[in-house]
C-alpha cells in the first residue's frame, strides 16, 4: 500500500497544491496587523518543523508510542490548517484519530503520503509569501 501511494503521488506530481482561501485571509489579517514578515515567519517556522516532526512521528510509530504519535499528528494537523494546507491537515487528522482511538489505519502509508506531499506544499506556501 505504501509503495502504491508513493507511485501514485510520483505519477500525479502533486504540484497543484491548493491552499484554503479562508485560512489565507486570516494570515493576511495577521500580516496587516503585525507588519511585514509575519506570513514569512509562520511559513518558515512550518517549513523548519514539518519534516523533523514527520520523522518524530515515524519514530513514535516504530516504537509503538501511540500517545506521542497522536500528539505530534495533532500539532501537524493544526499547523497545516493554519496555513490552509487542508490535504496535509486531513492526513494528519487521520493519523491522530487512529493513534488516539487505538485504530490501525495504514500509519506508514499516511506518513509517507505526508512526506511526499511536503515539498510541493512548501513551494506553494513560499510562493504565497508577500514581498516585503
């Protein structure tokens, strides 16, 4: 299943990342009230955190630490939603729900899908940063 997910994402080349317009209205409001650079800071904080967080999620999964996996997934879900990255937020929500409810979705496949979507998402987010 994970191999199929990797293949499908590679074939689809998920460059057409869409960002939730409502979330970006909130970010633009933040920028207007906080001054130039606020959106850049939020995006770059997310960019620095996302891949290491996914690696910690993988380590929690490999160690059977569902509590940590759920907590890390919750934070990823929230951070992605703040930036309007609905697809990533939804994937993280599935991981969080499974970890907290003791279900067994294909955690490995979901984590891999998150990891594969991340580069295109980061490119799209950086394109949306207003010029200072």
